[in-house]
C-alpha cells in the first residue's frame, strides 16, 4: 500500500474541452468498450476522483448525515463483496467474468439498504450520479495518440494507483493500454 501513488491531474483541455474527442462506443464489441473504459479510468483517475469529491462535498453540505449513512452502506457492501470474492471461488469467477453486473449489484444492494434507512435522494445524487458520470465519460472519451503513448509508458505505474487497485478489486486485472 505504501507504493500506491496517484497519477497527475490531467488538464481540463484534455479532459473535457477543445482537444477532447468523444464518440459513442460500439456496444456490439464489449471487449473493446470495456478496454476503453478501463484505460480512461486509469488515465483520468485523478480527474474522476476530484469530480466525485466535488459532488460529495456539495451533497454533504446539504445532507451530511444521509451522505455519511450512504457512504458507510456502500463501503461496507463493497468491502463485503471483495471479501466474499477473495474467499469464494464461484464469486471470484463471476466477478472476473461479469464486472459490470457486480458493480450494478453493489449499487442496487446499497440502494435497497439506503431505502430502508432513508436518504434515497442523497444516494442517487451523492453516490450513484457521480459514478454514472465517470462511467459515461470513460465510455465516450476517445484517446488521442499522445495520450495512448503516455499511457503505454505509464501502464506499469498506473496499476499501483488507487484506481488500479479498485479495478483489481473488481476483477479487472488486464493490462492498461492494450
């Protein structure tokens, strides 16, 4: 854990503005779409974490207790899922073969627990919406040749970042930049 270090924050021009290129992914080629998402999650992870933090701060300002309850529920369910996947072979295989279903299951279970506890709107806007925005951006953001070359050079280092560890916990151990 000591060797984990966040990558640099990418500039706004590259992340969202003029030089950024976006395109709808080919949903028929799921491997290529998954590869695009993983590479974008690794490359822009500092920008994504900062964006999610901004959403959390805004929602936390207006509804701090509900956000805290939601964060605790999601964290406990995620940690429980990771623990189960590490200790149960069928769950580990399912996680590796169906990572999107696993993320949706964690979010759905979180939603159900939070519905029982209250604070559904806080969950939707403070937790689910930022995750949705990150996944949409990672799905539609096309990489420039310069970014692809940088990613090839950083690919080993990107695995030891917070996003690399999160993707590994979700069963996405494939190489970045492929």
